[in-house]
C-alpha cells in the first residue's frame, strides 16, 4: 500500500474527521453572531459562564454573568398562550436580571415549551409568563421526560425591551420537584 492510501484510510484520521464534523454541527455557532443555522433569527447572548456555573442562580455579590444560550430546537412556535401552568409536578421560578448591573428586569416575556408526559411536543405544553415588578417569574409543568437520547429539559426564550433576546434551556435534576433558574440578559447598549 502506498503512503497516500495509508493516510487516506487511517482509522485515527477517519475518527478525527468524524469527531470534527459532529462537533461543528452539534455545537452552537457564536461566530455567526449568535445564530444557529435553521434556528433562531434573533441574537442570543454569548456564554460567559463555565458549565459548573450554569445553574442559572445569580450570586448576591452583584456578579451577573449572562445566562448561557442553548439551542432553540425545532419545535419553537411563537406566541405561546399566556399562562403560568401547563401541568403539575414541577415548578420552575427565578428572577430576570440585567448583566450590566444585576438590576431586575420587570415585564420580560418568557416563553417556555417542553414535551408532555408522552414525550411529544404539543400546544398544551407551551406557555408565556412575564416577570413581575420584582423581576420574578413562576412556571409549573409536568416533569419533562427524557426522549430520543436528550435529557429532561425545558426550552426558554426571554425577550425584553432594551435587551438581547436569550434562548436557553433548563435541565431539571431527576427527582426534584422545584428549581430556581435565574435568567440574566444582556442590554442592547
């Protein structure tokens, strides 16, 4: 076998190329200005937290790192009904804050969607809530099931006047019935 054939059909090379293709297609593309191909057409905040810090809780020290973005997914539909409950068994609440100075963001529109107990997305499991005058929000649903190799998750899209739209996801821990997920958004100026 000549040296060119040996390089072209080397298993480590094939593995490296396949790994690169998977990483490129599966990882968010901040180099495209926060857009994902075939996904959201609005900017999202760039991740500045480490994975260990991504629980969403904001430190009381005033260090408000933006909430890391996550994929929109293929099942987003705009104009989810305004309601704070789409089921029972899991409560998600938190505060919406500005990354500039940790100030509260009142009136933020928070759209959420998740799979129903049957593991399918449907209109019954879509909702819009708004942060109150203290920046707080509350949402109740069924505990989202795992499906197709994905862990339990709730999709979240936050928009507020004067702030970049944020698309993220919350990943509930198994066996937990309530969680705090503070959302930190980036001002447009």
